[in-house]
């Protein structure tokens, strides 16, 4: 029987193991070589051959841009995947939400160390609301558990039924937050290591609405997405994605065979934690401008890059700031960014600290690792192929030590 680690929640898939693996050694000055288009295309093709229906990416290096794709956007028709396609980018949304919060900090409307109960006592009442600060929500040290296991209860019975039941369900943020707040605490507020939780970022969305007088999605669109000059990024208003995109196939560790298309899905279950749709070009532009001080000021960026250890949804420990992951790769450099998954779609975007090297990669299959005899997800050739692709894209070296989680999917959706 498969042991689902109810890591069926936002993000921290490929990136979590990246951070856990690479951070063991201090970063050396970057010796990354320039990306080789032929090697990058070969690495993309290898990911497709290993079992991903479609994979697409954009890599930037000192002003040079490479875009590529391999495989199909639709296994039924054979429609090819393209590098400019839109993608549900899951928990990459958290960086956008964190940037919006920091803008309000700059304007004096929010204090990072203010108790969330001062703002939202109806959502986090009593002593908990007095102990949990805005900063703790941003860096996942609030101790609030994730709501996903309660929103998708069949997962605890190793059944995908909840995925289909919720396809067109319209969740309210308050009801999802209530699920997380009412569950047993994951830890004490402020304790480290923190515990990654989507509940935190839905609360931050409600905080944004209270202090700005508009919806969080509208504020993020006007003040983060448009400020970054992104043309193909936005919050979907319904279950369908506008514009060219791939179908998104979910295997759920082999429980769904053949994998099922969940590209049509109401995003309200993820909201300001993981609902954005974007392109690889837009993601690279966003992180480049964020790290260049164009979205928040330098002081705010420094706060976002103050990391603490956080237990990711796959059980690994990552270095997490305020909506940013820190990934250190030996002889290649320090990278900042995020990753995310939703049902059927996985994305990772990393930018080197000097801004000269960027990688954004998307795949349209998730949780491909079936169980071994003990019920743990098995290693899969896809894992090795993604490892090589990330190494080529970030460092010009397929053996750079950057590797994905087992199935991008032990920590799964959002």
C-alpha cells in the first residue's frame, strides 16, 4: 500500500531537494559555463523520453536567452508542447504574494513582527493570533498546519476521489483557513525549523485585502505583475486557462493510471498561495526584476532573503526566507526562487544571486513515482533526467549536483 505523505500541498518539490542537497557545502565562486543550446535540447528530450509527456524551459545567461520544448501538450492528439505556453505555476505564487506584503510594509500599513491577530482576529483568534506574526506566516514558522489534507480528505485513504469531487468546487479562503487553524498545530509559533503550510499564504492574502481595500488578486496584479512588466501572468477567474497551454496529467504516485488531465480545475483551493498562471519567460523576468530591487526596495529584499530552516512537504529541510527559497550549488553559485506544483503541473524558477543566470522549467506530469514494496515512492528515470536538465540549465553541467525530488511529487501540489 502506498504511503502518501500528505505532502499533497504546495510546492517544494524539485527545489526542496535541490536546497537540501546543495546546501551541505559552502558555495564557491561560480564556475558555471555558458549554456550550450544543443546540450539543453538534448536534456529536454531526455526528460520527455524518461516519461514526461511535455517539458519546456527558458534559460538566460548574461543577456542571452534560450527557449526550448520537447514532447507533447496533449497525449491524445500529439499536439506538440511549445516554450511559450502558459502553465499553472503553483507555489511560485507565494513569491508574488510575499512581494505584495513587503510593499505594504514599506508603506507602513503592515509591520512584519505585528501579531496577525491584530489584523485578522476572526481568522486566528485568541492566544494563537497574539503569538503568530506576519513574518512567521511569510517564512512558515507560524506552526499552522496545512489545510490541503482536509480539503482533499480521500487522499488519507489513498484515493483520488477528492481530486474529481473538487474539480469545479468554489472554495472560500476563510473556509480553507479554518481547516488549517482548527487542525492540531504543526509546531509552536516561531519555532524552528518551521513547517511549510499553505494556510500561511491564504492568511497573507486576507491580510492584503484588509489593508489595501481591494482583493489580493487585484492588488498583486496591479502592483507586482504589472510592475514587473509581465504580459502572460495572472490569476485565473475560473477553471480554464486562457491562452496556449498544455494538458496537465496527474498520476498521484500510480493511483491514477493512466494519468488524468486536470488542466481544467477551479483554482480557488490554492488562492494567493498557488493559483497563478504564467510563462517561463515571465517567471525569469519577474525574479530578475525582484532580485534587482525593482519590485520591492533593497531593504525589503534583504528581509526576504533572511532564511530559516523549514521542513518541506517531502520531509527535507530547506532554507526559506519570506516567499523565497535559497539554493546553494557547489561551484555554481547561490540561487533564489521557488517551485510549485498543482494537480498535473510542476514548475521551478531559479535566478543566481548576481542575476546573470536564470532557469525556469515546466512539466505536465506530476507524482510519477509508484510505490516500492515498503510503500515509499520509487526512484524513477524522470528524476535523473530532470537532475541532468537542471544541472545543464543552471551550471552548464549535467552532473552539477542539482537534483529533483522523487517525482516532484512527494511534496506535491500548490
